[in-house]
């Protein structure tokens, strides 16, 4: 199912009603500013208090409506980034599942084409997981049940992951050939999805 990258919650639907009310040229500027912010920082506020006051007047919204509008746009791009969505897929899913006009969909998609790769990259660096892999060491061991019978030899790869987070630590993982091949294919899929954003 193509819509899998976005979860359409009642809150998102409410936010999209506000999106529909906003003038397209103002919405384009708003979306670009949010995307620029998502490229550089995930957890800071996009607008200062003073800027938000001006937006309330400019967009003719209440404080709660503005908060919902900003949360909705941010949520759409964060979900797209987490799922590494192609612009064409974003456009198709929005057209089929979101109750907003074509011009708004075009604004969302064009901003994604411009800023998507940077947002994904920034999200990757500012992972929601407190522990991240810092470096990888590896070695190949060949275990055999007898020193004379080489056909029973079983190659095993050991990966030692240097982890960073609250405290630095290491994790050693053992793979046989089948497990290592499976890991490799999964990494290839991830790389293909990242390349698709180029």
C-alpha cells in the first residue's frame, strides 16, 4: 500500500483543513521555511515568538490553529523523511489520500524535491535513538571441529560496533555467511532508497 509512509490521524486531518484555508503564496513561503529548518535542526522551533505573532495576523489564524498548522507540515515531512519517499510517490499518495487542492500538493512536493535529501540527512544524524554506531571493526574467523578436517570449517564474521550515546561502548555481533548476506542485501535496499532521493 503506497499510503504506508503517512499515517492519517484525526489531528492530521484537522491540520489539513487549516492548510486548505491558507493562501497559496503564503503557504509556499511557510513550507519552505519549515523545510529549511528541518534541514538544520529537528528539535528547535521554526519561528520565534515575534514571528509567530506576525503569522497569526498574516494567516488569520488563532494560536492553536497556527500550532496545528506547523505541526501538520512538520509531521508530513518528518514521516516522508523517515520513509525516504520519492517525490512522485509523495504526490500520488497526497492526491489519493489527503483532502487538499492540487496547488497545495504541488507546494508540498516541490519543497520535498528541493529540501528532502537535506531533511533525511539531518534526521539521520539527529536520530531518535540515543545510541548510534560510531565506527565498525571486523574480522573473519574460521572455526573447524577438527584441525585435520578442513571441509567442516565454518567461516564466521565478527563485527565490532563502536557505539556512542549516554556512554561509549562496543557491541560484537557474529554472523555466518547466510546472515551476513542477508545484512548486506538489507543495507543495499537502504542505499537504493537513499539514492532515489538524489
